[in-house]
C-alpha cells in the first residue's frame, strides 16, 4: 500500500467516526423533511381557505392569519428577484448539506441544520412553483405589525438562533464523552 492510499484510508476512517453515524443524517434529513411537509401543508391550507385580504384572528389582533405573496426576501426586501433568490437558495441548500457533512457529529447541529434546510427548501419550492413565497402568520398589536411569515421562515429563524447559541456556548454541540476545554 502506498503512502497516498494509507492517507486516503485514514481520511475515510476519520469521516466514519462513531459521531458521524447514520443517526445524525436521519435526524438532519428527517427534521428537514418534516419542516418541508408541514410548511407546504400549512401554505396549501391557507391558499385554499383564506381569501386575499381576509384576516382571521387567532389570538385577537395579536396573532392573525392573512394570505400574503412575498416575491422578495426576508421582510419583503428585494422584491421581484425570483431568479436571484432561486439561485441563492440552491447555493445555500448546498452549503447547509456540505456543512452538515463536515460538522454533523452533533445532534444539536443536526437539528439546527435540519430546520434551516427544511425552511430553505420549503420557500424554494414556492419560488419555483409560484414565483413567490406564501406567507400567512401576522403578529403585532394594532398598526404595529411584525413581518408576515410562514412555518419555513419560523424554522429558519429558530435554526439561526440555535446556531448563534452554539457559537456563544460551544458545549451545546459537544458529543457526550467529548473532553471540554478549560
């Protein structure tokens, strides 16, 4: 066996560590799939049951359902850039999967990245199919409203909070039995 073959075998063995089991991929893909399914089902229900302009109060005026077509990005920024967002979304999805492949030893990261992936795919599906993203959750008091969002957006927001928490508290991503520094 040559030195290159030995190094290649070592690299493969390093990637097959116990922490990189199929279970982490199952969690990652399972959460992403669940988010996509729930996101698409809730959007389909809204489109079928709520007329444009109709407001359904869920918790008084604080939480409402209202059908919205978002052709922009977060907070409705950069409207009418569907092609750009489609390309960016595909790149982000690729980066999420690649990052999980490299750093997916942590159950915490598998959950966070699964949420992120599911939200990104759910919104990309809308963009490809409709040219816009269906949003419907409207939170606020009176005229002071937060942006209208959907389940995929919620998953993305939760994932971002989890990743920020992991950056602040790295112990969140440690495997049981891993040595802690300090």
